[in-house]
C-alpha cells in the first residue's frame, strides 16, 4: 500500500446519493478525497502511468479526485477512498515488463504459406464455372 502524506490529502464529506432512505438525506457520509499528485514526488515515468490510469479522475491542476459512497458511514467511505487512491498509485509505480520480440521459425513460415495456398485453391474452385 502506497504511503500518502497527510499534507497531500484533503477530504470533504458530501450527502450521499441513491438508495438509503432517511440516512442518505440526513447524514453526509460520502467522502470526496483529493490528493495533490505533485506532493507525492513521483518519478516522471510513474507520474505518466498514473495520469494514464487515472483518466478523468485527475484534474488539470494535478489532483486525483475520488468520491467514495459505497458504505453507510464516513469512516468506511474514508477508508475506501484512501484504499482506492493507494491502489491506483501502487499500480502506477509498477514498471511494465519489456516485451521481447520473437521471430517465427522457417518451418512456421512455411506452414503459414502452405495454409494460404491451400485456402487459395479452395476459394479459386468456388468461382463461376466456365463452359469451354
């Protein structure tokens, strides 16, 4: 789990939406979490991956914006939002494995060409019949 400094986080609690009866109408349980990405001091490649992974959750000012309203209590929603931010940052910190290019063998190329030739003759046989 990524360690996010408290100075980079700001929280607000909003009235939740959706089903939940009076509890939703009375209590502000949904958590809006903002994280200043620049305060995290991420390496440039990790920042690039984070920006790509976050998509529309990242603002133009470099803030990650998460709204957690899955649970009925502020504490659970706060923990959920922090966990989701942490998971996203962890994912961005993972360096993708380099792909090693491979070439098909001569035998594989020959099999491919033979298959194409066989298919070609089958399709050529489907043409119009010519009366000589």
